[in-house]
C-alpha cells in the first residue's frame, strides 16, 4: 500500500500540540531530550558521509536501548572503513563486523541493497540530500527497494542523511501502537501506518511552528535549533521519550482515557485502569 498524504484535521494538530506541551514539561522527558538533541547517540554527527548515516539508520533496527554502546562501536568501525570499502567487502568480512548486533545476513543484505539504490538514484540524477527532492517519494522508494527497510527505517535513513533539522519526524512501532491511540489518531493497518503518523506529526509542527518553538523556550530546554527551522527533531524526541517513559508499560501517573485528557499525567483518570470493572 502506497502512503498518500491526507488531510490532517485541526483537532489532530491541537492534540499533538497539547501532548507535546505537557510532555516537554516533565523533568525526565526533558533530561532525555537534552541528552539526545544536539548530538544523538544513535545517529551521531561525527559520521559525515550521508551513505554511512543511511547505513547506521538501518543497522540500528532490532538493537535494544541497552545495546546502544555496542551499536555505536560497530558504526564507528564501519565509518572508519568507509562506505566504498564496505560495499566491496566480502559477506564473511561484513558478518564479522556486524556480529555484535546479530542478524548478520539481514544487515549485510541491507547494505547491499542500499548501495544498489544509491547507484540507481545517482544514475537517475536524484540527490537525496537536495531540499528540492521530494521526501515522501524518496521514503517510498527506499522502503520498496532496500532489503528490510520498511517505512520507519526509510524515514530514519533520509532524516540521518539530511540532518536532524530537515523536517522529517521518524515514527517507530511504539509511536504507532501506543502514541497514536493516546492522541486519538486513527491509523491504517500495516506498515503504511508509520507514514500516516509521520504526516500528522509533521503537519502539526509546521502548522504551529512558532508555538512549538515557544514550548522549547518556555520549558527551558537547553537545545540548539537552527534559525528558521521548524522544531521537528525536538518534537520527535519529546514524543518518543514520552512514549518510552510513560506509555511503554503504562505509568501509573498516566491518564487512563484514550485519547488522553488535557492534563495527561497526574489527572483524576489515572487510577481508572486499576479499579475493578462492574460485571453488570
């Protein structure tokens, strides 16, 4: 199923803004956002080759948060070798490189198909880093052609290649399964849900960019957002860390309603899920 941008409603935009405003005020969310905004552990700016950055996005899949140090070491080693050397390496050599991450063949296939796609784009005169290149089309093409990519990996690959503040908000599986219901956003089934959720979040930030920027300042987040850039990267981090800290496993402080009420955390609804249901 191809992802097509559909209209994002004012209500959806309002709910995204309301949740981000509340989540950004939570001290634990702020700590995580500040630690990962200007220099992200998963996609470090020290890697300057956009091809290796796309590779890092794909190789980060199926890597748990507790393995991030191991993952970072593998990516540093890959960057030191260089993309061209990696492409010409044997499967055995690549397997040894990615062994600490597991799923060796899947990661090798990702690299091989990524190299093939980049060659196709080069022959067709497509520059994925150009602001004029349609991001939706590139993500669609990437998801279809790169082995094991899917929409969520394609989103991350293009984001990391273009830079944190390019306007793309990547969406992981938890943002589809947990954050969307918390916001009352209906998504289609299947992988295309990641694109629809991305479209909603991006539309909300671009529609109220100044309001979201005001939240950064108002909540005292110590982050650097380039002049003129919509705070899409900041909103991504606020949303994903709120999801990890409050929706994964569901915090007892969290509102039990869906969609969440305006207070979100510490409201009168938070104990509802703990009360026995009537059998009547």
